[in-house]
C-alpha cells in the first residue's frame, strides 16, 4: 500500500481524508495500516483501493510481482483483460 501511495505522490493524510477519516487522525491511521499494526475492514480496503487506483485484491498481496500483475491487469479494458488472462492460463497449463 505504501509503495502505491508514494508512486501516486499522495500523502498519508490525503489518502485518509479521501476515504472519510478525520483530518486529525488520518495520517496516523494510514500509517498503522501500512505498517500492519492494524488491518482495515474490507469496506475500508475498498475505499483505499479506489483512492489508490488498484483492485481490492492488490491490497492483500504479499509478493510484489503478484501485486504488479494485478495492477497491470486492472489497467487494461475488461474485454482485453479476459483475453490476456485466457492466454496466460493456457500457457500456465502447458508448463
């Protein structure tokens, strides 16, 4: 989450306020989420994903390459994405 926030040039406070947190506690709460001190409820994950322009599953990725793949797939149109996923799944079945 932190990497994506920084890549977008967003401050913790700005992300927190964008998801509806009080300005006075937004930075601390986002920091706790980023550090893993607290895990946000799924409704909050969806709000965070929207602000960070990622699909919600991205927020749960522990491996950077999988997160990058999810983000790349998220960025392409649905019709094209379905086609590319089909090709990838076929290639993986052959391996």
